[in-house]
């Protein structure tokens, strides 16, 4: 890929277009306050996540990846939009559908794939798997697979940031399914009592496994309207719109860095695939999936960039080719990586 | 050398850590203004301030989990549960998070958390406040579990716990808070994985921990009156267990009894018994004898509670029945 971009310099669209564009974006009117590099980088990340997971699905079917595999396909705009404004000192804590957040945070693609393959070279040396991705150096504090179990971990990390008087923040991702756990409400309360720099990012994809939100939740289908009871400010964003998610996150983070206590973002999003790879999706109609899919961020977003002159087709094609090559390389890396040695069973139990 | 109370020994250990390490803080229900349900942290709020002595809501899962997160974030939290029975509300956090985080992250996440909790029956608190879940947590890999039976061990083990880089369940027998015992003025520590031979003897080995040591002490006194020399061993550390000390003693006395003040069924001593049987079967003159609480919820009524709680006479009767002592 490197040679290709050398022989064919990237054609850049007019930079001023980024600032000037005040046009429809997935049906919403807003400005695009990001540079072309930033806009393209968000596309690269969303496409990377998508292609990573397409490869995961293929290798799950082949038996290279075992256990549970929960794909993030459809939700990429939320993860990328919320992770891209973060700085090195910020923590991320997430749920078991964690590949998207991990890759958006810049976790090594090869080692991420190797972890799913259960190899020694994986992020957690093959001991975590798909649901438990970690990279402490990047302050990516997991992938957590007990629904809602990640809330107080994030609370404690945010507490440590306040205690140590850093200006770091902790972003906690969670799904609509976790909001019926008591720990969700306990954490909202305590985060507000302690005024910690914690950002709750709800990825409301409408289903907790196979249970639609309205089947298991009393009252409003909206969640962001609940949390003012805890004195927490909340906004709702279109989770299929990466720019909207990023803008909302940036606004929240600057308030958190200023010491404004916990904040809450609800992103309305959707996964097109099943809860896990084994899910036959008997609980919903194909029409609903198709409807959301029309707004697929990996398709709609580059179209928007092209329409507004914020990227050229060549730039997008180059970027895709580069990511495709990266994914192929990650699969190769994982396939060729050794299995853990038997004696590693006993490593890392205790300090 | 001074004589202090068991609760004062724990308090001293905590105060030393608060004094020497600014990353140490304590949180729990009513540990600050109220002073702690068992007065272990009494006076701390005034001395160390609100930043480090934190009253939490009655929200065990959230504040235990927050302690885990704070530990992962580089602090050294001490989290107090008002009863180890309340650990059930936070079990997901203790087991799935605290104990598993290091392993499932391939060694990347460290949780230097001390979780303190009063444990055990005998004070008429009924079924929901009298249990001994250190016996469950002692099974969980990825964390330590200790339970002192004297002020000396309480301070020595607390010092070790506050230096350990792993999650530590520090179970405090509620019956022992008012116990007096000698504690040296000079610094010492009690390492994890080290059982204590409280009394040397030749004829039979008696093993327990925590509040069980009082029962064994009385039984051993009675045996001594009959000319039977009992070796009395306190596990102190429930994970890891110092099997070498136990094995050496068993192979000296050739007879052994284990005591749980928790329910006998599925108790910690089931595991100890099985291990000793396998290690030392050819040295044993009889079965490994087990005594423990009855397989019922803890009753409130004093005489019913004492009926379930193992007594020195139960120990003596079991020795007589199974080993002819």
C-alpha cells in the first residue's frame, strides 16, 4: 500500500469545504467542524472495525475463533465518535461487544485478532478472548462480560482520576440491556454524589440480546430523560452519525475536564447482525434491520464526504485498500502465532 | 509489648498505611461520621479527612466495584463491608472483577484492594448476618483470603495485606473484636500462606482458624487435663493454605481434627481434610475428623444458635467417637 500512495499522491478536496459545509448529514443539518484528515480518519476507523469483524465472522465459521463472538456491526459510528476525542490519560471501560472500542482506541490490530484466535501473541496472551480485550498501556480497561458489571469499575477509575487530581476522564460504554441491572442505578447515584469525571455512553441498539427495549422497560423508550433525577446532564445523539457522536462527546469531555461531574450520552444505534454469531434473530423483522441499514455509517458516511467534497473517491479507495491489507495481515499474524505454552496456564493469576 | 484489643490491632494497621501512603483510602458504610459499625475506623474521619475516609451509600456492589476500579487506577483502597454476609450483594464485583482482572487481561491489570469484613456467627444476628463467606472466597483464584484469630495476627496480616499487590479478603471474626492480646512495639509482619502452631503437642492435631481457635483452645485445655497433648494450628491464611505445616504436624501426631465455625457441609475444612488425607494417609491412625456448624440457616435464638455453633464439647465428642481419644 505504501508504494501505491507514493506513486499516486492522495488527491485532497478543498480543505475549506470542511468548515463551510452546513448541509444535510444523514438527514440532520449541522456543520462539520473537523479537518479532512480527522474526517477521513474516522472513516478509516469505522471501516477497520467493520472489516475486522467481517473477518472475525469468517474465522468463527471456520472454527479459528471459538467461544462467544458478539459483533459490533452497525454500531461503528458510536464507538468511533465517542473514542476519537479521547486523550492518552483517559480511560475506556466497555462491555463484551468490545472490538469496536478497542480498535477505535488504537489497540494493535494484529494482537487483537490474535487474542480472538486465542494465541500467545494476543493482547491478553489468549486468556481473555473476544469479550475481554485489554490494553492497560492505552488505558483500555476491558471488555467486560457480566452485563452491567463494568459500571463500578469505570466509577472507580474516574474516582482515581479525581483523587490523583489529573484532568483525565473515564468513558464507560454500556448497552440498553444493562440498564435494568441495579448496579446501573447505583453507579449513576454514586458517580453523581462523588462528582467524578465519568462519561456514561449508552449504546441503545434497541435490543438486550433478543429482548426489545419496550418489552423489558417500563415507561419511556428514552433513557437520557431518566438521569436528571440523579442530577446528571444528558443528551441524545444519532448513534449512526459519527460526527454527531463526536461533537457530543467533545462537549461532554471538556465539561468533565473542567470538573463538572458525571455526564451522560445516549446514542441511538443498531446492530444488523445477531446478538452473537449463533443468533438467528427470530425476535425481529428483516424490514427493521434493512431500515437501519440504509443509514449504515460505513456506507452513508463516505457518501456524505464525497457529496460535500470533503474527500475524494481515490482517497476513500486507497484507505479501504490499506485497511483490507491490514486485516489480511492481522489474520495471517493470528494464524501464524503460536498457541500459549501449557505452563502459561499458571501465569498472571497473582502478582 | 503492649496488650491491645483485636479491633485496635486492625485500626493500628490501617492507620500506619494511611500515615505512610497517600494512595491509601478507606471507604464503606458509616465508617466516617458514625465511626464504623464495630468502631474500627473511629476517629479516622477527623484525623485523615473526607478525601480519604469516605462514607458510602448502602450500595455494596457499587462501592466494592469502585474500590476495584480505584485500585486498577493506581490507588490502594481499603473497602469495608459491614458484614461478610453483605458480600453476596457484591459477589459479582469481587469474583468476576477483582479476582479475574489480572488473569483475563494477561497480567495487565492489577487490583491491590483490601476488602475487610466482620464474619461469623455467635452474636445472635440471625440467618442473614451470621455467615462466613470467607469459606467461599478462599476457593477463588486470583485473590488472597486471610482471617486472624489474635490481635498479633490481625496487625501482622493487615500489614502484609496493605503491601500485597493482589485483592485480599480480610475476614475479621466479629466475636473477636473485644479480644485482648499482646502486640510488640517493634515492626513485624505475618506473611500470607503461613499457618501458626499456637500450641505444640504430640497426640493429636487440631486445625481451625478465626473464631474456631477459641473453641480449639478450650478443647485442648480439657484434653491436657486428661493427659492428652494436642497440637493446635491456626490456618491464618485460607488462600494460600500452608499445607506443609499441617502435614508435618499430622505426620507427627498421626491424628487430626478440623473445625469450621461455619457450616460443616461444603466448608473450608472439607478441602483441608481431603488434602491431608491424600498427603498423609499412611501416617494417619484414623479418619480425619471434621466438626462444623449444623447444616441449617443461622437461628436468632441464643440456645438454638449455640446448638448449631460447634462447642468444645463437640470437638471432644468427635475425638472420642472417631479416634478413641
